């Protein structure tokens, strides 16, 4: 099972008490099929002296626990499916013969007619 890679952790070290405020946001820009999240989250770190020679830190998320959601979407791809037509005894007339492309359920999804090799595929076929 592939790893989810959904954990984000920052490690900071503090050497004195205080209240430290940060903003967390995604730096990666949208692209390559990904739409990245533009939300920003406030983070407050409170560091206190416990009176026993140690600092204790607590983290607060005033706007709720940060969660970033990215969306992935692929762009459509166009493909040209080709075949050849031959004739015996006569020259093939262009666009005389029609052919169908059927999906797995037997539904007609596209039609095409025979053309010269240098003709382009029409968008409406």
C-alpha cells in the first residue's frame, strides 16, 4: 500500500520563554495538474519556564487545526485511431466508405470515411 504522504511537521527550538506567532501556508504553486491550497493558518507557540529549569511549549491553532487540500485533475487527451482501406479491381474513391468505432457496450462513439493519406481528421467525425 503506498504511503499517504499527508503529514506536515515543522521542528523549532526555543531558548527563552515567550509567545511566538506564525502563519502557515503552502508555498508550492499550482501546476502539472495540481491546484494547490491558498489557505493560511495562524499558529501560536507559548513557551513557559516550568520553574524546574525546563522550558515547556504549547501550540495553539486559533483558526482550527491546519489542513490543506489540493486537487488533482488531468487534462483531456486527443488520439487519432487509424486504419487502412484497399481495393482490388478499381481505384478507391475518397469518402465513399464509412466506418464506425464502437465502445465495449457496442455503442457507436465515432465515425470516419476513407480519405487520402495527407487529409486531416475532421473534428466533426
